[in-house]
């Protein structure tokens, strides 16, 4: 078992990296919150796979399954889950576990953060993307007319990273998670790129390095006032593309396109050598990640969505580029300037 402690201004998260680690979560609860009730919220896909296992490890827990899919990440779902918590007489010292992919941890983390002004929250991510990104660092979110418009910063007290969950993950979802790992390689730790290019992936090492890279940033800037913005590399274009595709593209697929566009911006500003882009494209190619905007999406149409980006200040967006692998730079550009530079 490996453990990473993410210490922030609002407390700390324990991140356990452990194969078949659900029993460790149960032990943690018994030690820290022996009198607390537990509710596990998953989605219909993950529930079908793991409901029996969850019941074995947490025999006294309530288990709820929300409808799988990004469409569930909405205000109505928050209301429904809060009412379920109230009906079960759950209090702020009781425990809410988000068990699933990024949609689940975003939604359940949000509910945990606002129910009775904050209850004990544990994240058990089951997708690669969620393990290295969504479940780490405390961001919660629900969607309005754009992605992740409502949200809080509320780190889980405990996060279980169990590589065994990846064994049954569909290949497309695995590749989607790899895109976020490439983001860390491009901006924070170039040695991750070397790991990804190996013929056989050492997934535990890749998980450890990726999570540590993110934890090091979040520990300095939980509320994304400064350095944490680096974690949005590829996301300004990526979120807009994801939404314009009506979520036909996975998050990771959209972000991979966003990273390629970020490289075009950097090159057109004279801030990146072509070799850096080539190194990233080699990774996209290996993991069959897209590098071009779908033909049905006009890049000009992304401007209005990008103006709703959470990094907008005035008419400028804090935009991240990677001058070379493992390095980053922050720029201030308008949505119109970004689109022109990305062509």
C-alpha cells in the first residue's frame, strides 16, 4: 500500500493506493467514525458491477445508484440525493461515499459539501480519469448550460485508488484517463511521458507519479487562485469541444484535442518548439486519442462557450501552455485571440 497525504488550507486528504482496498476503507471508518452511518452512492453501470461487493464490505450501508451519464450531474439530482440523506436521518458526522467515475465523485462530493454545510466524504474512483484527476484535490461540480458551473472545493477525507477497478474498464474509458496523465507529463513531470512510452505500463507507478504531481500543486493552491490553474492545460478548448460534441467525445478525448490546440497557440506565439508537440502527439497516437476537432464542430463556435470558462477575468482567460515537456507557462488571452492563434 502507498499513501499520499494531501494537506491543504482546509484540512488534509489521505490518498491510499492499494489493490483490493475496499476493506481498508471500512477499517478507516471503524477507527475514525465508529458511530457514523454510511451511505454509498454509485451509478447504474458501476452498481451493476460492484453492488454485491459494496454490500459485503459495508453491510449496514445504504446503497443508492443514480442514472449513469453526464446528464445526471444537475441540480435536480442534488435535491433528490439531499432528500434521501434527510429521509435516512443522515447528519454531518455521517459518511457519504462516492463510488464511481468522475460524474459520481463530482456530484456526490458536491452533495457532501452542501448537505448540513458539509459532511464526511470519501471518494472511491473506479475509472482511470477519476483516479488521477476528478477525485483528487477537492473540486466538486454540477452542470448548468455549461460544464461544471456550480461547484465547491471540498477535499474527500479519504480517497481509495484501487488499480483492480481498472481491470474491467472499457478501453475507451482507459484511454480517456490517459489524456489527463499526458497533461501531467506535459506540464509538471516529463518522466511520466517516459513511463507511458514503455511497452508494458507500470500502472501503479504511473498512478503514484500522476497523483503526486497533482497533490503537490493542490497543496499550494486549493482554491485555484494561482498555480493550480496549470491543471487546466488543454481544458479551455477541451471543455468547449466536449460540450459542442453533445458529450459524444469523452472528457479525455476532448482534452487531448485541447492540448493539441494549446500547442498551436504556443507555437504561433513563438513559445514552443515543434519537438514538444511531436512528443505529445506520439503519446496521443499510442493511446489512440484524437488530435483534431471533429469536422462538425466549427472552431469559431467555441468562443461563446470559452467566455464562460471559470478562468475568465475581465475579457481575458488564464491560458496554460507547455513550452517543453514538464514545463508550463500561464498567459492572459481573450477567447477570440485563442481561436485565432489555434488555427
